[in-house]
């Protein structure tokens, strides 16, 4: 009996040990498995495998690659498109280069052999504004003739202070007082000065019907005791020798 009890006790102890071992093994396996719903969909629980994209999953990698390809394509297209060079602009906003967009005008200076005015051709920029062209004409008159048989009609120190039109076709020419201070005087010389400007403007710019003179922005009674500057002047080609050979 004693022997049987010992055997039964040993067998029970062995069975109990096996049961404890099974329970321990089951507990280890349960601890290593993730709980249901414990890992969020689309999120890696460990380091990303080599070669995997670091961006979002479920199509995120494809979106990033497509954006990079589109940017690269746009850059290539931009590089292949030739640059457009803007035109060079001059006075009045008109674009010109070299002899392009120039026009020929006829200026009137005093002849050295008579009291008549003689024509001389000159080129100015063909700007969109008639006032700009008028300014160029007056400035060319101040610069003086290129033909040696013609004489200047304005002192070289004269400055054009401004020039503008009114709706009636009157051009207001504002000159510095150097014109008065340095003018030689005399009726013939004053006529030559006034009508070299009047005829040069009205002959080349038909929209100008009359010319009114200002000195330093103000009206003046006479140029130098002879010609009245309070009135408007119209074109008078009767004092111009149009048959003279035009230089330039």
C-alpha cells in the first residue's frame, strides 16, 4: 500500500508539473501576440523594411512619385521654351532700334545770303505722341543747322522748358529766358526766330494750327521790342525759300 501511494503521489506531481508547464507556455504565447485592434491600419509597428517608402501608405508613395515627375516635366518644358526679349523703348513709349521708327522732317533756318528761311531735312524719332515729336523739332532748331549756308535762329543756350497742345490745335512753346537775353534783336532776326519755329512745327505736324510762345512759363509782350508774343502765330511760308536745295 505504501508503495502504491508513493507511485500515485509521484504520478500526480508529474501531471501537476505538466499542467503548470502548459499554462506557462500558453501565457508566453499570449503575451507575444498583438491585441485585437491594437495596431492601426496603415501604420508600421516596427522599422520600415529596406527599400520601403517613408511616406504614407495605401497609395501615398505613388502620389509622391507622380508629383516629382510632374515637377521635373514642367522644369524641362520651361528650359526648352526660348526666352522672349522685350523691345527697347524710347521717348513716348515707342519701340525703336537704329533707323527703325524714325521719320524725316523739314526744319527752317535763316539763309546766310538773304532774309528768307531755308529748309533742311532732319530725322527724328517717330513717337506715338505728337507733342514728343514737336519737342524734338524745337530741340533740333536749338541745335542749329548742319548746312553751312544756313544760320541758327535761336541762341544755342536756349532751353525748351515745355511744349503742350490744347484742343483747338494751339501749341504752347515754353522757352527759357536765354532766348531773350542772348537774342541779337532786330525785326528781321525776330521774324526769323519766330517763324522758324512756327513753320517747322505746322509744316511737319498738321494738327498744329497755331503757336503761342511763353518765356519761363509766362507771357511776354515782345521778343525783343519788335514781335508781339501775346498773340498766336500761324504758318507763313511766304518767307520760306522752298525752291532752295535742301541739305541734310
